[in-house]
């Protein structure tokens, strides 16, 4: 009976986050089209992960964005702001209407997130290899202060070619940061090429384990699987957790899916209409 209740609970939670992810996809594509620039491929691969975090997992309060006991989230792949800003607005950190100012002069919604301007942003990111090391520092601070907040990080897989990422991973394993969770958006593509053709990452899970991490691998577009893996982040443990989320760049839009060319770019009117039709059809199922 308990297992059945748990399954039903996961399915209900997954249905809710799936609905929010669908809204985010439609919203972020509209933002990119209106702005005339953006990174739709990586935004779309990360959307399901961010929806699961912001609408189910993170212990945060938009009315108190700097509450001492809040969970910390760092968007290390900081160029994917379409997905991040839609999650923050959907969660209530700022009005949804402000999304229409994305990348416009004077907007708080920069191409890279800036904590000085925007509530809910823990640290400025964008240059790859910077966010994760900061998050390790945040987790160390929590360990020293003996607080119970959790620190989550979303990193791209191309970003793992930065040496600073592995220095941070080594330190986190050494410090046994049991309240730190890294989610790798493993879409296997970076700007212009596949990761394995540029600088091979595999065997990726073994690398993290060698640095003292617990590792889980999930389908990064399966909301139930994501929530189960993220629930494990709340369980007591004495080592950090890496969740390798297997995703597809451009997921949700057929002509963008698994295409390196959509790392950045803007759909034309015909492409945008086709993308919205696909996303609306998916939402109606």
C-alpha cells in the first residue's frame, strides 16, 4: 500500500511539473523570438530539470528570497537564461509580464543572470566553469555553520571541459559535502559539435565516483524519474550527489532536437509557429 501511495504521489507531482515545463517551453521561445537572440537548444534541454526543481523540490520563498534557511540553486550553465527566468517568474520571484523585457535595454533580464538585479539568483554566472565552484563554496559555508539548507547546481556537459569544474568536484568530495547536489544536463552537444568529438567526457559517471561522489543517472525529460532522483538529495548522506540527466538539446521542438546548430539562434516566423503548434499539441495530451 505504501509503495502504491508513493508511486501515485510521484505521478501527481510529475504531472504538475510536466505542465509547468510545457508552459516554460512556450514562454522561453516567445522571449527568444521577441529578443532576436538566445540559446534555445540548451534552454529546452534544461527545462524539465528546472521545472522539477523550482515547482517541486527547492525550499524557497519568493517573498523572502534571502531567507537564511532557503535552499540554494546555482545555474552554472548561465547562458540558458530563457529557461531560468521563466522558472523564476513562474515561481513568483518577479511578475511574469517582465519576461517580455528579456534582453532589452534596461531590463533586469540580462543574457547572463545577475544577482544584483534579480531576486532568486544566488550568484552571477555565464562564463562557463564559474558557477559550480561558487556553489561548492556555498555548500562549505553551510557545512561550517551546521545549517540544513541544500545546495543544487545545474551544469552543462560541455562545461565539464573546464578544469575549474573538476577542481571543485575534487574539493567537494574531499569535504564530503553531503548537502550538495549537481545535476549535469547531459545533452551531449555543445556549441558547434558533440562533446565526445570535442573533448570526450565518458566514462562520466566513473569520473564523478572517482572524485568521491555518489552518482545517479536518469532520463532528464522523465519528470517522475527526475523527482525520484532529486528526492534522494534530501536523504541523509555523507558525500555529494551527482545526477547525470540524459537530455536532448532542443527537446520538445522536433527540428531543434539534438541539433548543435540550435545552441543559439532564433526561429523565424514559420519555425516559431511550427514549434508552438508542437508544444501546444503536447500540452493537450
